[in-house]
């Protein structure tokens, strides 16, 4: 049996569990909040904050505040 000492199965498993928790939390968000997360972080072609704000006719500052609240919401949901 070959053993790869560079692979930590337990660590990989725990990371996968955390990713699964995050995706479950995202699914519980409002559709507009889910869209924001996808457009900024998950899509293949992500958008910058400026691009997203411009395309949705909101100010950059408003978007930053929404994103901050959303991150807190996700953080509390995934604990």
C-alpha cells in the first residue's frame, strides 16, 4: 500500500464539511442575497464590487454595507 504523507484525509474532510455548511447557508438566503454572493465570489466570471454596484444602480457604499451584513449573516449561520 502506498501512503502519500502530503495528504491529510482528516483535514480534507473537515474542509469539505465547512464548504458544505457554507453552501447550505447560502441556499437559505433571499434570492437577491444569493445572487450577490454568486456574482462576486462563485461565478466563473466574477464581478468587482464596482461592476456589481453599477449594473444594479446602487452606490458602492450601499453595496459594501449589504455585503458586510451578508457576511455576518453567513458566519452566524455556519457556526
